[in-house]
C-alpha cells in the first residue's frame, strides 16, 4: 500500500477520523479540566459541536463520488452518507437532550459525551461496512459504548440492571453474529461483501451459507430489537437514564437497521427469497409483540420501548420486499421514526416535577391544560409515530406497505394494517391522558433544549410538504445499492 | 373569474389557518387573559367559518351544473415516488357536500357560544375538522382523500373526549378504533389499486377497468371502511355512543357531515371503480339496509335517552341512503344524495333542539320532560317541525329523499321498497311518541317551571335550518339539477361496465336469453 492510496483511503474516512481523534482529545481535555461539573459541561458542548461538524463533513462529502477504502472493507456510497448524516445529527440531538438531565440528576460526568461520540463512531463504521470484519468492529465499538451508557447511573439499581441485561443479551447476539459470520466465511471463502454476493449468486441453495445468513440476521435483529430478539428493549429503556434511552431509540436503531438492510440487500441480495421468509416472520412477530405488549404499559419509557419493537416490525415489512423500493421505504421510515422518537423523548425529558423526574403515563394527566404547547407537540408526535394520516408518520407506513404490495406481499400488509389499528390504541391512551384527564400537577418549565426539540419535531411531524423533500433525499441515497 | 384562483384550496385550508391563528394567539397571551382569549377564539372561529361559507356559496354560483366532470380542478405534483399529487376538484356529487359542511360549521360555532371549558382548543378542533372534512369532498387523489378521511378522526376524537358527557372516553375510543380499523383495510386496497394502475389520480382510476375478481376484494375493503362510517347495521354500534357523549355541536357535525363521508365514498369509489362487484353485492347491501331501517327504528322506539333515539334514527335514515345508492337508478342515486343533504339539515337541527333543552336542564332523559309546549311554545313548534321532517312528512325535505330512494328501489325490486316503507312507518311511531312525551301533556316536573323559550342565537340557528328543511321540501330542483349531470354520468358508466364485462362472463347472457 502506497502512501497515496492510504491518503486517498483516509480521505473517505474524514468524518470518522474527526470523530475518533476528537473523542480522544475530548477525553484528554476532560481529564485535565479541573472540576467535574465544569469539565462535563465543556465536553458536552465540544462533543455536540464535533458531531455537528461530522454531520457537516458527511454532507459535504456527499457531493463527492464516494468509493471504497482499505481493499473494499469500507464503502462510502450515497446510502452510507445519508445514514451517517442522520446518525451524527441524532447523536447531537441526544447530547442536547442529555445536558440538562445529567446536571440536575447529579450525573454530569465528562465521560458521557465521549461515550456517545465513540458509539456514534461505531455506528458510522457499521453503515459503511462492506466486510464482515468491519461490520463486527463497528458493531462492537458501538455496543461497548452503549453498555456503559445504559448503566451510566451506576448508583441506581435499575440502571445497573439495564446495563447488565443489555450487556449479557448483547454479548449473546454478538456471539450469534460471529458464529454466523464464520459460517458465511467458511462457505463463501471470503469476508468481503462483494465476494459473498458472488458466492450467494452461484449457490443460492447453499445450506451452509443459509445457516450463516440466519445467524447473522439473528445477531443484527437483537440490535434493532426485532421480535423474537426484543426482550431487552422495554427493560433497558425503562432502566437506563432517560436521555440514554432517547439515544438508544434513535441513532443505534437507525444504524443497525441500515446495516441489516445492506447485509441483506448486498452480500445476500441473490438469496432474497430465502431471507425474505425470515424477515417476514420477524416483521409479524415484532408488530404483534409491539402492539399487544404496549397496551398494558403504565411507564411511558416502556411504552416507547414496545412502540419501537412494533415500529421495527413495520420497517421489516418494507425490507421484506427485497427491492430498491423496499430499501427506500426502510430509510424513509427510519428517518421519520427517528424524528418522531427524538421529539417524544424530548417531551418525556420535560416531565419534571419539583420532586424530580416522573415517567408514568398518568403523570401527563391534563397536560393540555397545564402546558398546551407541550400537549399539542406530544399529540402530534404520538399520532405521527402511530402512523396517523395528516402526520408525516403516515407516509412512512404508506411507503413501507406500498413496497411490500409491489413485491406481492399483500397478506403481510393486511396483517400490518390490522396491527396498526391495535397499536394506535396505545398512542391514543397517551393522548387521552393528556387531553381528557384532569391535571394532577404541573411540570417545571421544560429545559430549553428539550423544549426546542420537542416543538421542532412536532412541527416537522405535521408538515406534510416536508415529506417530499425527505423522500427525494432517501431515493437519492438508496440509489447506491440494491437496485 | 374563479378559474384561475385556487378556490377549493382556500375553502379547505382557511379553517386550518384560523385554528393556527387561535393557537398562536393563546401561545402569545398570558393565562390571566383567558376571558379575552376565549372571546377572540370564538370571534375568529365564527368569522373564518362564515367567510368560508361565503366562499363556498361563491363557488356554488360559479359551478356549472350542466357539466358532469370535475370543476375548479387544481393539480400540483407532490410526492412522485408514491404517485401522490395534490389534486382537488368538485363535481355535482361533491359540490353540495362542501357547501353543507361550510354551512353547518358557523351554526356549530354559534351553538357553542356559551361554552366556557377550554374554548380555544375547542374552536381550533372544530376549524381543523372543517378543513379535513371539506378536504375529503374535494380530494381528487386517492391517498389525499385517505389523508383527509382518516385525519378527520383526530379532531372528532378530541371533541368527543374532552367536551363530551359522562362516558365520553369509552365513546371516543370506540368511535376512533371502529372507524380506524375499517379505514386501514381501505388503505391496503388503495395501495393495491396504485400498484395495479400506477397512479392515484381519481379521475384516471374512475376510467380504469379493474379485473372482476380483484374488484370483489377491493370492493369489500372499501365497504369495510364506508359501512362503518355510514354507519350500516351491524357495525353501527359506535354511533349511538358517540352521539350521546358528544357535545351538541359535535353531534351536529357527526350526524350532519361525518355520516355523509361513507355515502360519498360509495359514490366516488365503490360504484364507479368496482361496478361489477357493486352489482354483485347490491342484494347484500339491500338486505343490510332494510335490516338497518327496520331494526334500528325498533331500537329507537325503546330508547329513554332522546339523543340516543335520534342517533338510531340516523342509522335508519342512512339505510335509505345505501339503499338508494345501490339501486343504481337515477331516482335512487339522486334520492340518496338528496337524503344525505336533507338529513344533514334535519338531524343537525334535531341535535340542536336537544341541545336547547339539555343546556337548560342538563338531562336527555325523555321521562324528565313533558308539557314543554306550555313553557316553550316556540321551541315546541320548531322541534315539531323537525320531528315531522325526520318522519318524512310531505312538504319537508325528508319526504323528498325518502320517496325518491323508495321509488328507485321499487324500480329494482318492489320487495326492497316494501321493506323500506316499513321503516317510514316505524320512524313515525318512535318520533311522534317521543315528541309527544317531551312536548305535550301537562308539566309534571317542577324543574320545568322555570323554562325559558328560545333565545336569539338559538332562533337564528334553528330558523335557518327550518327554512331550508321546508324550502327543499317544496323545491327539490335546485339540488337535483346540480347533481343530475354527474349522477347521469355515474349511472351510464356503471351500466356500460356491466355490458362490457358481460362477454367475459359467458354464463350471464346465456341465462338471460333463456328466460
């Protein structure tokens, strides 16, 4: 490898390099700044700036042609660039949401933003993975940072439990993924996605490859919390500090789903008929567990956990199509989902009373009378996540269903629309509490970051004209792969 | 003059702008100034709805009734990836519903003038509802239609749930989930149609011949949605709950406009797009309609709650509408549209009448009342007029709608007309008995002694509706002339689809030849 090719390779990794070097630098600054509170605040600001810078860089790089680096182990196509920008921005939003919470809960330590930055770096590699090794490295970097974040409130029993649960199940899923990867490597002779695609096309009936595929999918399904690998989600969402749950629900979901889509569409593209059955089963199970599980929840974070399981089910409906249209619908749905969930968690982070944070659904009682702006925002966001028309979330569902019908999966769509009726019931319950019940107490004024993000997300949720722009971006991004 | 202006978009979205204005106003005002805010919210709402009504009248004047196709068409590309465009337009079938909606909204706002519970939200919800409902009637893109159709659940859910009666939460959920489940099946069918035809433009879809077996499935999916919305027996059970719990203005909108969405859907989608399936299922619809007319009339007779009684009577009247639509004769379809418009006026007025006494005595129990004629003579007269109109007394618009649909039904099958006629008799029984119990007799309940007659605001509302109910009872041509061209085209299209399709199914012509 000559210096010039190395430089050319590194150029493609500009945002990652900025993040990696930046994270190390932040760590150093944190260690040498006196006063924990001050260090935390400073690093928080710097890390947010770093993530926004990285997002800017990836937007800027999207003007370029992209390409592969390190002998095809790393790929930068329009798909990856889109996902990266979204992941960086989601990371920045999570940090903005976290600042006030961590300060008031006495959790302000400078490691938090550094860990988030490292997790985002891992995701950045995940979405660019073009090789099983890159895939695993990115996934692990992300996961290790997230395990620590889940247990960040180490004095809290629930947070420690959440961290441990997430770690054990995550390790199990990594094991499955590795086992699957080794099978794939054994039967295709390569870890490179391109070579696997060739092997898959030659022997689509290859049983060993199929076994490997199923294990890899199972491993990734853990990360996107698709049923039947969803068990950790509600517990971790509930136990982890709220801003951490907000982060879990957005950036890692997006990255893992994009990775899953790439793995299925690129190396295993020739085996669509085989994996389609797996994703369809996962889609139906996720929608079922998500919608029935959420009905009886009283904790809003658990509700969001089940809601995310259900929503991943809808995304998998789109992915099951196995077409370019399906891929677009996945990206589109995930984008809308991340916006909606970020807004919803911003509302949850505004649920603070004088005695501390509250997170029961009942605590939202009469919000429409005490905090009308917050109430309207949450209403719009809940309806949007639920896929109600007049909110942008509806178009996500429409696109996903359209892709599936186009691929002939009409029965899957009929099941999906029925589950969407069941799931709308629990979003309605939140809205019922907000609007129909009498107030039981007022919240403290919302922190500025959460207030801005919740209103902004709600505004996007009701701005139907925006949908056209997002679709255009998504179609442009999805043009890179699948075809 | 209006050719260049996007008048339909203006009519559709002005109310939403009004809602935004009210909400912004609240955001800018301090909570101490609530009285000022409430007054302003009412003012804005009334002004906007009246202005929209004026615009809709202007549109009606400009509307060319001789033309069967869509008019005032606006078309903008919107989401090419999903085939969705922003396309609006009205024809003879939809134009009067737009006017009806724009007409009833100011009445709703006026009837809620004394409300003092969360007024700003209330007015905003009603204005949003107006946008969504008018949008349904104007949309010429299938998904756009769906967005408005389904979106209208949101404000209505809030209206029932926040400002409703004792059991409002149950009623709101039932209303929402029933209609939502029906609609999502329609969504699935729409996606299938889109993949088949490659466009969501309703005008193109109207001309597209769908395969016969596909039509059956699509028809059933659309039926699931419209039958619940209508509502047809046996999926009508959400309606009595929703009506009883909704505030007066909510009931007016629900009965006056939202129930018409189902009938409009049948006319816009089911019949022209799936003509063969419509013919196949017509007997089933007849049977369901007759059951609806007879059974709900009998149920209405047993009600002790006057609002519930009117709600069941609405189900029965909607039975005439489905009956008329599926006769696919000119009289039947014209009658169905007439019946929908007339029911929009009469049921709205009846719910307002109930609102008048509910505002005074806070109960809807029939047994509570009696002898109101001595205390509120004007009210008794007005209520009597609308009760008669609801029964279908000649000289009121209710009569025209019923006689037209029944004549249409008679042309198809006399037995169907006979079944429907039973309903007319029953409706006279329950309505007159209820009216007698509430209005006539002697005042036995001391609480009624303090009753006061209609005030000026109630007078205006009910007076305007009374004039319309009587006027259209004598002069039905303004309505039938407006709808005729479009209805004729609809029927022609339907009949030609039957004959075009006939060679494909060999058995049918052979059988008729043998007779």
